C-alpha cells in the first residue's frame, strides 16, 4: 500500500465534476495534511458532498487529479475504500439491531475477521461511552447515541482518513456537542485524519484545526479558523464566512418596499 507522501492525506489539482450543465466542482485545488481535522465549510450546493464522493471512490471526476494517501482515486478504488471511512449525509441504520450487532454487520461487510473485529468494537464502544447500552436495540437510542454508533461504524477498519458529511446537521445542540467531543477524542487517540463537511461555522470553529471554505465549486479561503477571521477582517468565523460566501442581508434593500 502506498504511504502518504510528506504527510499529505488529500491532494487535488484542478478537479472538475459536471452533472450535465451543472458544474458542481470547478478547478478544485485542495491539500489536507495527515492528522488534520479539516473542516470543509460551504453553503448548500457548494459541492462538498460531490467532492467527498469523488475522494472516497464513489464518483468519477470529469477532469483533474485527486489522490488520497498517495493513491490516485480514479485508479485504485479498492485501496481507497480500504483506507478510508465514510459517514454519508443520510446514512442508513438498522433500528432492530443492537449497537454491537450493527457494528458486527458493518464489519462483516468490510470483510473483517471475528476476533479482531470484536476487539475493535469493544474498544470503540469504550471510547464512545456506550458500554452498558451496547446490547439495546438502536431504536431505543437518542439521536446523539445513534450518530455515535454511525461514526464508530466508519472507524471499524481503522482507516487513515474518515469523511464525515454533515455529521451534526440533523442533530439538536446537545447531540451535536456529543459528536463534537467524540471527534476530538478520536482525533487525540488515533492518528486518523478527519475531513468534515459542514455548513455550521460554530461546529467548524470548535472542532477543526484547518478550514477550507468552498463556494460554487471552488475553495475561496483556507487556514486556521483564526487566520480566516483575520484575513477577512471579521469579528468571528460566522462573520468571516458570510463576508466570504455572501449572505449578509442588505437591510436597506430589504426594507425599501415600505
Ligand atoms: N447526482 C447529481 N445529479 C445532478 N446534479 C447534482 C448531483 N449531485 C449534486 N449535484 C449538483 O451539484 C451541486 C453541488 O452539490 P453537492 O455536492 O451536493 O453540494 P453540497 O454538499 O455542498 O450541498 C449542486 O448544484 C447539486 O444540485
Ligand atoms: Mg452535501
């Protein structure tokens, strides 16, 4: 298996994806270093999910280059799948299974062997703080607990890189806080790189050490949350984000009809 060169986990060069007339990704240049918690921040329709689907080997680009841990994503999809984990935007969960049964099922789909898989499941359940509830059916779990199990399911095969597509967008603030803490703990306890799509500036600020802001298919700002705030001359990340992607409401224009 190819190792990441120079600690670079993801690299894209002039990556493009068109769906018919819709240019979802436009000459995207991206670099994510190993071990980063990279926040891919952008409004609905910016191209975040499309990028993740290309990088995880699910979708072929129209043109340009992308590599993950030194592997060309359009050439060796099986290797990409073996070294990455993906939490999709709308994941499926089997409510009539317990957490352990669900994780065993996902592990079996990955082709993992019994004993190693059970050790991994035990250690993940420990990190998640779900011991004691692991044999309860998932239908009895809160949204935050379900999301923990889903995040765990992406980590079973000990991937080098995990894509989390909008991991908190359907969660209430307390469930979001659980997922935030989980990502921070997992990032400290493993050397996994996290690539996290979100449109929530607060989440990105709390969790990510590097942020790339995506707008209309291209990266328009990159840096630590503080660097982005400073370079936009903004007060905080939300203010910087709204200045960069637009969306500041023109109150004068809005009230002009009166
Ligand atoms: N399968 C598809 N067929 C047609 N258009 C698509 C498809 N997937 C995404 N798009 C379009 O590509 C653009 C980017 O979408 P997406 O990557 O889902 O953005 P985001 O995840 O940032 O909200 C949008 O205009 C969307 O409508
Ligand atoms: Mg999306």
